[in-house]
C-alpha cells in the first residue's frame, strides 16, 4: 500500500466514525477497553508486554501485534493503559512506540501516573515528537465499568485531538469530561481517587464501630440503604463487604498508589488525615492484603478494633 493509499484509508475510516485505534497494555482495564472498541465496530491493534494476554483476542477481529511500533504505526489514536509512569515511558521510549506513531496521530495516555509522571510524558513528547497530539485522559471506574464501556474519562489536551478520540471515548466510556490543557485530567483523577479512598475508609470505620457496639455488618448495610449519602458505589461496596467478597475490582495496592501520587503532588503537611490513611493502607498491603479489593481495609479495622 502506498503512503497516499494509506492516508486515504485513514480518511475513510475517520469519515465513517471508525478511527484506527491501538491499545497498549492489555491488563484488566485495557482488556475491557479493547472489548468495548470491538463492540463498537472498531478493530483495535493490541500490544502487551506479556504476549500471552493477547491470546484471548485471537478470534475477536482485533489485531494482536508483536511489537509496540507494529501496533501504532497506522493508528489515528493510541491508548496506553499500564500501571505506572515508568511503564508508560518504557513503552513510549524503550519500546519505540512514540517514534513509530504517524504525524498528527493522537496519543491518549489513560494510565494513572500522577502529576510528575505526566510531566515526564509531556516532556518526552515535546522533545521527540511535537507532531503527536498528547491527551491526558485517565479514567475512573471498576473492572465491570471497563468491560461494560461505562468508564468516566477525565480528558485534557488540544482541541484538535477530539475528532479522532470522540468515537473511541464514546465506545469505552459512559461520560467524558473535557477539562482544558493536558495535565488537568491527571489532577482531577487524583482528587477523585482521594474521595474514593475516604469513602471506603469511612465504610470500614463505620462497620468497625458498629461491631464494637454489638451490631452486625448487615445492620449497617440496612441502615445505609436509604441514607442521604447512599450511592450505587457505596451500596456495591457494602454488599461485597457483607458477603466477605474481597476479589479485586480495584485493588488496595492500586488505590494506595493513587493516594501516594496525590500526596506527592501537594503539600503533605496540609493533609495529615490522608497521610495517616496511606500509612494504614501500606501496613495492610505489607500484611498481604494488597492484591485484594480496597474494601479489604475493613478486615483490618474490624480485627484491630
């Protein structure tokens, strides 16, 4: 295929609302995103550091790729969804993803990597590929939301990136908030996950207090069912706690990572309660609960109290 033919193919795909998409990082969230893109009629190119994770897509219509450059070379939009900033930088630089992206392509960096981490990514793009449109777009939502295509996306970046990303974000998310310049998405994600941390800690504290006063978890669940602060998130987490189901929707270790990223980005001296929460969660992780759902902190609080 000539360069002109390839460009024409991309134009047709965009006209039909189906940009060429690559997803790098096929963990829990990346896999859900890939499935959502397939349901929307797209055929994403996929790459993962551990190729075995691509086997699930062998007959799906997706395009497993042997290398990161192979995955992104023809893409209009590239998604990275990995664990931390070091992994993002390694994919972009060490695995040569960034060098292989075509001019004008959009890189949607959707991992939660913190303010300093995103600054590293932005500096890399500015130095190596200023012709690539970088969008900072972390997501909030559990594994189930990723699988259902109902994530909330905190998007920030150049306006000219939106046309390529609109059908992509519509496929993987139930709501997209465009916030302004790149970097604001990461900042809102840290604030969002700070709230989640305190909600789950609060549930654990309430249940621990109830147990000390001779009440059951079931009594707390019933009382909270029609409370002013009731929400689907709280109800779902309470149900899991009541049934002692601590399989990870969002693991304690990942939630702790996000709390630490928030603390790294602010004046720690102004957040003693958040620091105390981080210390308590670190101890729980050190005691073997890190791979369980973050609601596992309830086990610690109930046992201690």
